[in-house]
C-alpha cells in the first residue's frame, strides 16, 4: 500500500528554507533538569559547563566525545519500575480468579550527538512478569529488545528547521488519547519507520509512516506488524495565555480488524483538533483539554463513519494549603448499529494505557462509550499527593459491545438493551521522594452495572497496584 505521508514531507521541504545555523547548536547554557516522557526530548547539553553539575548522575548526562567541540557528546541514562498488581474478576468475571503478579521494567539509553546535524539514539527495554496465572500477556513481558534505535539528520535555524528520523521510535502526541507510548502497562509501544519533524515559526509539524512493533516474549525477536500500517501528520502551536491548539490527520490500515459486527480489512482516516491549557502552577486558574475527532473509511464492503468528543476541565488553587485541584472529564465516542452498511464504532488507534485513571491495564476502553469522571487532587508536604476519582460509564450504542483499551471486543452486545456498564471509585497515593525516585499505590473497584449483569458474568472488578520507580 502506498503511504500518503510523502505529501506532507514535500510540503515541509517547500515551506521551510534551510539556514546555515544548526538544529542542535551549542547555544546559551540554560539548565533544564526535567525528565521527559520521551527521553530523546531531554537536553543535557548545559552540563558542558562543569560548574552546573550538581547531581550524582550529571557526569553521565554529558560526556564529551571530541576535545574543544561542545556539540560532540553522549548522554546516558536508565530507569526501572517495579510493579505489584492484583486484579480480581478481570473483565468482570470472565477470568474469575484473583490474579496477583509482579512486573519489572528496565530501560537504558544512549543519546549520541555527532556535531550539529547528526544524532543517533538507542534505548533498550526489558519487561519481566512473574507469578501471573495463565502466563504473561504481550503487554507484560519482553525479555530484552530495542525499544528505540534511530538516526536523526537535521538542518535549519532557531525559528525554521527540519529533521528526518529513520528507525525504531516511539510516538506520543497531545494527551495520548489516540497516539501514545502505552506508559501504564509494563511494555511500552514502539514503531518502525520514518518521521519528519519540523518547526516553522510558532508551528511544530511532524509527519510519519510506520508499522507498530510486535512484542514477542524472547530476546531481540521483535518485528514490525506487517498487518498494520500507520501514517499521519500532527501540528501544534501556542496561542495566548498558555493555550495551545493542535490539528492532525491520522491514517491506519489493518488486516482482519474485529468489532462486534465481525472481522474484515479496515482502512480508517481520522481528522482531529485539540485545544488545551496546562494546569496552573503559581496562581489559581482554570485548565482544560478539549478534543474532537471525525473518522471515515472502509471496513470490508461497509463504510466507516465514527467520531468522539473528549473534555477535561479543571481548577487548581496552588496558593491554598494542600493546593487542591478539582476537575471533571466528560467523554463520548460513537458506537455501531450492525443492521446498517456503515461501521459506527470509533477506534482510538494507540491510546494511553491508563485511559480511565487507576485501572492501568484492565477494564473498559474508549470505544462506544459515554463517561463522566470527576476528580479531586491534593498535595501534602514532602512530595506526597492524593487523587480520588469516580468513573461512571455507559454504552453509547446499545447494539455495540464493550471493548478494552487496546480496542479488542471483551463483551458483545448480545440481547441486552441496557446502556449502563458500571461505575468505578478509585484513589491514587504518590510520594515523589526526589527528582529520581517515587512510590505509588492505586486502588479501584469497578461495580458492574445492568449491561454486564444481563450479559453475564457481571461480577465486580477490583484492582490494586503498588509501584516503585527510579530514573536518571
């Protein structure tokens, strides 16, 4: 199949004149010790000034490769996450055991800069599962493999630049509703292919053509999923008062996609827009994240017409004791009516793993649903925070089933006309010990509603997770 990402690539080459200044220039020393979700977005070049080295790990974050050349260097880092999970009545009793297991995640990377225009990045991953009845799921275990391994070639100046990236990489855009790294589960999602990254004034524009990486359980045995092709273009720019706007197009082709109505080859296009404002840090203020997506294409001989609207509105008061934040999420996505020749089920592509909060890798997903999700967050001294929330979940179409977060059908519609799936109160307690280490505990119970009880089994699902992590 010919992938239409060449069109935005040609467009970017036309509108971005290349300047003599490099993308990765050794500019002013601006310390930024923030750890990013995507490690390749971190910039440790400020540590070329020895007087700024304060942390134990700083000597590894900037290692000079050539004398008197600041832009020849390597950054080295690693992190680990230890996770105990206990899931009772997974999928509301379809797996009625009380499954308790231990997950380990290890990652290590090297970010190598060869002057002003070239860069390579390598990141290894290892995910290990023990004690789970039934053995590991694909999201649980990957003995050892390459999570990311790519080459960047870049040219341009401070305001206009373009870069070409080829190899294995991670994709994460916006809130992660449609394109994410799958942070919640033990094994993160990667892709094989190429991407064009660019900046034109206030606009950042990326275009890519990739295949998702299939995680096998062994050593260095991952391979691209040749049944799935994923391409897209994503643009974002800031507006006034910390508000930013995103526009994007995403395309996916899947062989043998399955929904409640059946299985067929699928070609799906998504057009979306997002408006967001970050959580207030210093003064009391509103934050929000609003997103809408329209999908069209073909499913076998049927058409696709699907959509979703997602929202989160919050207000934080950082000047008060405990710095409370109150927020409300309200989302809806379309479902199907199999009596028509149009598939109406919205498909979320590669959504964030813990889409609905504390249920990191179990429970319902963002397909054929309506939800209301209030949340309260408070912060105690010494880096301790507490979040409590309530998820209330319905089916949008009573002729379509319930799907999990990856998009697999877990409860067909059957003969039930009930909309109410259930509700889940939950809590998350986190201690950010320092910038490197944290401890966290999540707990939630999903109480089965009328639909689950009518389609059987309809037991209450309970989830407990204890996390510990360290990163440098």
